[in-house]
């Protein structure tokens, strides 16, 4: 049974250990029709597209974690639309592990109400599987970033996902030296967009929820011994994942992370979904910091479903020509 | 060397033949649904106009939104680089190129012919030639008359909607309230100028500002932009060929 989730901060290991398929919900190629009855058109198309997907497809339930304002309120809309929903309050200010462990304890109860069964052994198995998948994705992206695979693995059983990534690692070839572009933004579930960058002569690295932010973690250095310590492990794992603009970090962690990623890049592209407030609020300052490093910077706005690939191509090719 | 630049835009195709630094001739035609046929026809027409054959041409460079459909081109370069190169070929001290085409508009910051930064609007008719086309139709005017009428205005009526569809409603409302046509079109031109300057501020405006694209021929829009900038802008003799010319110029270097 599919349990849908939208944010990379969702503890998919818990969902998986309860016997459900954690399934990342994205906007699809389908036009947004049914969702328009529930949500305004000035909400981002990832939110509207995900709602459309939820209304059209078969899901057992949905899990939200507190991230951007739109997704927070989307929880209520999903509920209003008759969906089974759980909202986990991930702390916006990163650091309060104990609070989040309690949230995860409550979430286990919800999973049980939904017909799932969570125990320490099963959770440890899921933790190991997802860690394996994340490490393999890191390996694959070090050779050649493969966004189609990174997106697909978020919608299939983790064991199959590991097999798929293994297969991709076997056939992947190390990318040749080319001008490098860092793509930063929230989500872009359309692999063709990344191909446009490659076709324009760029090698690609990213700071995206549909790319490295799905698998970049600093894992806690302790081995869980019981269910509670496993929850602590999850809490620390997610609090130490690649930073996201919807969270508040100590110092300037989010900007420093992006600036560090950009160091070996020739250009940075903000690939932003229209109306994505957290990213757009950061954009002017972050752009100025990147330009201060001598990077060429471009902004490409997306609206899902993406139809104007050629317009994206012109911007990407123009950026390549500028370099 | 003789080079040819072909710019396949959304509404018009432009072709320029360049020998070293001398423009031998150019043609502008309406785009047909088959972009490859459009490109072939305008190339044949322009070459015949300047008395050359295909084999006399050293290099063909395609640009514009239909560039990837011009299979016979030796190179394809985006309209950003080409408009910058074309505008700087015509006005060597250009600092900003504002190109307002039929379906898109772009502002390019340039220095010595090189692109520093750019911003494009190609998703929405606001701030493009299409905006004028729709308003001209609502006012029962020929598009080429809009600019000359706008400069006769005694006041500039405010068009507050950015969206072309809603702006058209405002225009219709002004007509029914008896406002003079020239005052309405002055408002239309100013609405485009407002949209363009907002875009231009994102890349920064540096003199000299060169206005290219079909809409540059519209005196009303030119004046509205100048009023908002507070200084004059330069419109080349044939602003519509800047992209094709730039493609031919870059063909010389390729």
C-alpha cells in the first residue's frame, strides 16, 4: 500500500518498516484539473500537481512534515478532500532532537492505526536499506548524476531501488571534464530538464530535493539498541541532512552549503518553481553572494507540468555561451 | 568571408548577409508553420536579393526560437548572444540591449559585445509585440499605426493589468467611456515600457541602451521607455534584424 509523502525530511524508514511503500508524490505530466477545486492557482505547481496526483491515484495515506507554508496548509486540504493524513511537526528550528523523537513516537501510533506494524528489528532493517540506497546514489552521482533514477527510486520499494541503482552504477561512465553548473532549487521531477543542461555542454551537480538533497546525510555515529534510540537516530539523521531553505539553522549553514557546492562550478542556475517562497526569499542574497564569488548566475522559473522545454533550452544555452 | 545569419522568431524570420563587416543585404518575412521551409525560403530570397549563391557563403548561423529547426545551419547560437552581438555591431558602445519581439522580450547587459547578464520573458504576452497586437485589434487599429498615434496623446491612460487578457478589458472599458484612442494607445505603450523597465532593473541598466526587435519601430513604446529611463535610447536603422545580424557577425568569428 502506497503512503504518499512530499518532503525529503519525511522519515520514510518508519513508513517502510510499518509495511507500507513510501511513495514520493510529485507533479506529473497530467494537467491540473481536479486540484483547482481545492487550491488557488497562486500556490506553487508542485503543491497543486501533488494534490492532483493524490486526487487521481490510489494512496493508503499521506505523510507531511512541517516544511514550507504551502505544504503545511496542503495537509489540511488533503484532509478536507477526504484523504488519510498525518502531519509530523518537524522542528523548523533545527536542533531539538528530543521534541522530534516524541513526534516520531506519535507517528508510530498513527502508522499502527493505519494498519502498520513497527518494531525495532523491522525499523533497523529499513534504516539499513535506505542508508544503502543513499550511499549507492551518492556513488552513482559521483560518476554521473542520473536524475531519472534519483526520481524513480523515490517511488519504488527500497530493495528494488537498490538493485536499480546498482545496475546504473555498473553502466555509468565517469563524466568528461566540461564546464560545470550547480542547479539549486526545490523540486524538478522532469528528467528532460536536466538533459537540456547536458545537451548544452554542461556537467551538472545539484542542490535539489529531486537530486542530492534526497540522499545527502551525515549519519549519527551511534548504533541504535532499541526502538527509542532508533527514533533518536532518525531524528539526528534528518536534522543533519543537506540543508533546506524552509528550516532555520545555526549560523549560515544553508548559504554556506550552497556556496561550498558552487566552488568548483562555472555557473549556478536557480531552478525555481514559480511561487516557491522559501527559495525566492533566499534568491537575491544568495545570488549576490554567488556573483561575489565570480560565478555566472541565471534564474529559470518552472511551472509544472513543464511544457516549454525549448524556452528553458534557450536560457541554458545562452548561459553556456556566456561562459 | 561571407556569412549568413538567420533568425527564426515567433512571428517573423530575418536573414542577413554579411561580408566581413559590411551588410550586403537582408530580408524579413512572416514565419510559416514549417520553420525549416521558412528558413530555406528566406535564405534563397536574401541570397537572390544580394546576387549570391549558396556556395558563396562561408558559414550560416541560425538563431531565434526556431534555430534548432534550421538543419542546414553550420552553427546554432541563442538569440541572447546574437542580439548582443548584432546590437554591438551597430552601436559599439552599447551597455544594455532591450529586444522586444513578437512573443518575447529580453534585456541583455553587454560589454564590448560580450553578454554579462540577461533576463527573458517568453511565457507571457505582457511586454511583447503580442500585447500591442491584441490592443490594436481591440481599438480597430493597424499595428503599425499604434506608435504614431501614441505620440499625439494629450494624456497617458493607465493600463494597470499586466495580463494581456485583462488589459484588453481595460482598453475596451476606456473605449466605451469615450476616451480618445491616442490616449489609450499611449497607455498601452507605457504599460509595455513599465514591464520592460522592471525586467531591465533585474540586470541593471547601463548606457547606451539599444532598442531592437520589431517593437523598437514603435515610436510610442520608444518614447515611453525613454520617459521611464530619463534619457534617450538608440534604435538602429533596422532594429528587427539585430538577431540575424549578430548571428552573421558571430559566424565570422566561429
